């Protein structure tokens, strides 16, 4: 059975869809089978997948589900894939619980703002209630700034794991997403090591369960 990774954050704009797409590409490039599950009514991950499909073979499967159907879709997809990556709505309520319940790991992106950091606590609380491990990922970081240090310190104070890998505030992530690509498919750069290292960390955390 494959691993289910749920991308969850109460605040919109944290980078859930960007992380989901880039992790999917990273795992697929390693020869592993990947399925995407979009449970966010905004459908951003679905639009990315369709843009990818227009370029040719997307190299991964795709499905959608509302809250009541998440369990069924996860069970079906993880029986046929190494990874099921779930993009969830930007809110914390009963609709999020089914995705967390099915996950091997809950990945919580935190962008460079105190508001993102404040929103994280509710997601972590829900993950604890469902007895699921969570991993915080600092996203869109501006290295060397005072704010980066404050956010990093705030994350360390939370009762959750934190990824050692930090994703920088790079235009390539948005540009690649708009073209149906992952950053790894947009050429090599500083982002290459970031995405590969994060994929390694998430794989290890999911396996540890």
C-alpha cells in the first residue's frame, strides 16, 4: 500500500498546491507511481494537472473528491500507487478530518508571515486529534532576514516536526506551476537541491509513520 501525504493549512496562499505539485513531480521522476487527489473546491491542483496533461503524458494519476469521498478515493489510489498526494481546502473543520485520517503524514506549509504561523496551530491540533504525524515546511523563505529568523523560531516552539529543508522565495516555482510543470522540470538551479531534499525528508517521515 502506498503512502498518503496530506497538504494542509488553515490559511490560503501558504503554498499547499505548489508543494503538492512539486512533490508529485519529484517522486514521479524517481520512477515511483504517483496519484493526486484534489479536495479543495478551488481546484488549483486539478488545473495544474490539466495544464500538464495538455503537454502530453502527465506521468501521474489524478482524482477529485469532496469530504465524504476522501476515504474511498485514498483507499483506492494507495492500493495502486506508491504515493497519494492530497491537496486540501484552506480551512480547519470537519471537511479536513477525512484527509488527515487517511494520511501517513500531514505536511503543513508555512509562508513568511506571522499570520501563517498563527494559522498553523489549529492544523496541528487537528492532526494530533487524528493521531497523525505532522511536518512543518517553511516556504517562500527570504534567507538572512529578521522575519525569517522570527518565523523559524516560532515554528521551533510548536509541538510538531519541522523539515530541515527550507524552500526559498523563487519565481521558478510559480512559473513552473503555471505551465503544468514542477520546478525540477524547469531546468537546474538552487531549487533543485531544495525540492530533492524535501522529497527525501517527506519520504523518510512517511515511512517512519
